[in-house]
């Protein structure tokens, strides 16, 4: 996989569009990217050389992250992985930074909690994973707190944190957007990358969400499936075909809203698009469209809209689908690298 300067698949904001081209703004921002590279390299070398010490938890740790900013599909993959591990005798717990939440200290996310406190993605994970979910700024402290409260857990999944080197990990999974790939290939802020593409050669598995990249033992195809919407107010379900010919509005406050819009379009729906910033805290007035027969949204949006939803609000649940060999590879890695507390 390579970077794709000039790609036609670009997000909507001005800054993100600059990440998918090489132009004058890259020359302006390159000094800042060089500074970013220098600081991140020093930090990585400090952990690699032993000047800074990574902390190991009492159980194996799987990190699911990415090398680029913006939504790549980590949350659906974490949910898939948690269920896969449960089916194979493990008892996973999940830790997350909790972006958008108000608490920096370790705390458990309750399924009936508030996204403003925990962050939207951790709340979604707590509601769907059937696993303990804890958040906080320091993932080591969060993992320790989770294991203290839930000693039955014998593997930890870190939602994001590929660059959080203080937390020692046993398995690294990187999620890549198969359409956008790596933009112009530059580091922040001139490009979308947190680390160079070289980093993918050092992870254990790369899940490619969408696109045509074949599975090859290191890269695994991933897709998001879903065609039945659920009413956020009543819980009733309806196939997407039941909305054809209706006046539809679609919202997406995720890292890459275009993916959700393309998914709806692929279901044969016509709608007005309303992208919002990632982790947007919705208010009723944000969605005031009297002409709407239905307002459609992602599951991440739904956890923030449920408290004021009416009969017009519909959420589209999606599930990750992965090459069967992906799950087996994760199990093999866990069993090979850890004689510690596993199933």
C-alpha cells in the first residue's frame, strides 16, 4: 500500500483536503511536520532504548490503532475482536482514551452512561461489547484499574493507542482506510499521518477497511455491513428499502463522514448530507429539519442523540466483516507470545 497524492477520495473540511494533495500549504506546514517527526522519533527511541520504560499489565494487551487521523473503522473492529475472543474462551476488557469525555482519571463506562462524561466511542463499546470498558488519559493506569475491578478479565483490548508506547503490548493491529489510504504521505500537520507508512511493517496485522487490497497474511480485508435501520425512539427496525422515496436527511459526526454517506447511497437511498465534526455534541436545534421523514445517523451519533430523539430518528447499525484468517492469526499470536493469564 502506498500514499495517494491527488486522490479523488477526500474529506470535506479545508484542512483535510490539503492532506490529500501537494501544494503551497505543504511548504508552509513542512517545518511543523519536521518538528512533529523529531519529537515523536525521540519519544519512540526513548522507549526503544530503555530511557523511558513501557509498563506491562498482568494480562496480554492487544492495541487496535492507526497511523493516520480521521475515522478508519477502529470501533467496529474492536467490537468484532471482543466478540471473537469471547467466542474462543477469553474474557476481554477494553480501555480507551475517551476522546470528548470530561474525565481524565480512570473510570468505568456504564452502558446507561452519558457520552459527555465518557466520550461517544467508549459508550458505544460499553453498550455493545458485553465487556468492561474503562477510560482515562493514562492507559496503563486505566488498564490496572480495570483489572483490579474485573480480575476475571484475561486480555485487554486498547481502543487506539498505537503511539501510546508507555503501554507495553503483545499484539498490534493497525486499521487502514482502503479508499483514502495515506493521503499525501506527510506527517501532521502537512499531512494526515501520525507516523510514517513504515510503521505498518512493524505491526502484527493490518486490517484494510474497504478498497480492493487482497489478504496476504499481513494485510486483511475488512468491510462494514448493515442494511437494517433501528428507530432511536421506539426500537422498531426497518429495512433500508422501506425509506425509498422519503425525504431523508443523513448526519455523520465521525472522522470520515463520507463513508457513512456512501454506505447509505449503496443501499439505494437519496438524502441530504450533513457532515459534522468528529465527536460533535449534538443539540436538537442542530437537526431541525421540519421536512424530514427520517433523520439517519451512525451508532456513534446515536449515543448522543438518544436523549432528545423522536420518531424521525433512525440509526444504522453496522458490523465489521473480516477475512477468517485474521481472527486465527490473533489467536495464534496471543498463544505464542504469552504464557501468562490467557484462556
